[in-house]
């Protein structure tokens, strides 16, 4: 089963949107396999956003993501990486479709509430950056047969 890494960014935590974001994924039927809050420090931020190093917005991105606590999670389900990207909406909230997370709660690109891995390979890399194996829980979702046929 596929896994993805999701994070409610500091603006989402400050605005009290952690429950709202998690609830959307739970209601969709996805399984939460890890969840914790942490404060990201510069070293982890730079590694997480390594692909953006050197871009003009990199410094602002690192200072934003390290500016307060985040809620980090690992979510499991069929095609979960792409589905959660769709549920998040476009990177620029102004272009995100209404009903998506960013299209419901966001305006500026530098305050776009949520992160989600963009591919299964990114997910594997990001999960390893933020979690140790023992934090990824292996359990049966009681409603599983009612979610997957
Ligand atoms: P996403 O978060 O949708 O995966 P990304 O990986 O391209 O988007 O960029 C990571 C974050 O960097 C994004 O959530 C917000 C910021 N960002 C991206 N492009 C930007 C831009 N052109 N100007 C300012 N910030 C940007
Ligand atoms: Mg990205």
C-alpha cells in the first residue's frame, strides 16, 4: 500500500487548521500511520527542501517553515500520493480550485498551509527525514473492507 508524507505548516497550526486537514484525509478513507508535532530547525528544513536550494524564494521558505510548530504525518492508501496532492490544490493558493485545502484556506504562496509529497520517491525520502521506523504504526483499519472493494 502506498504512503505519503503530509505536514500542516506553521500557518496552518497557528490558524487551528490541523484537525480540519487531518479530518479531510480520514474522511476520504485514508489511514493515518504516524502523526506528531515538531519544530523544524534549519538543517532539517534545508534537507527537506533541498530541491529548491538556490531559488529566489528559498530563504523565505526556510524561515517560514522554521517559524513555528508543524504537524507531520504519514498517510497510507491506494494512490494516496496523487490523491492528497489533488486534495491540497495548486501550490499557489490563488490558483487552487475551491474545495481544495489551499483553495479553501489560502491566499499567498508563502502561506499555503500544507505540504504533501509529490511522488512515491519523494514520499519515501521525506518519511525517512521526519520519522523513525518505530513511529510508523502497523495496524488494521477496521473499516478497510468498506473503503476498498
Ligand atoms: P508544493 O508545496 O506544492 O509541492 P513546491 O515543491 O514547488 O510546491 O514548492 C515548495 C514550497 O515553496 C511551496 O509550497 C511554496 C514555496 N514556493 C514554491 N514556488 C514558489 C514561488 N514561485 N514563490 C514563492 N514561494 C514558492
Ligand atoms: Mg513540493
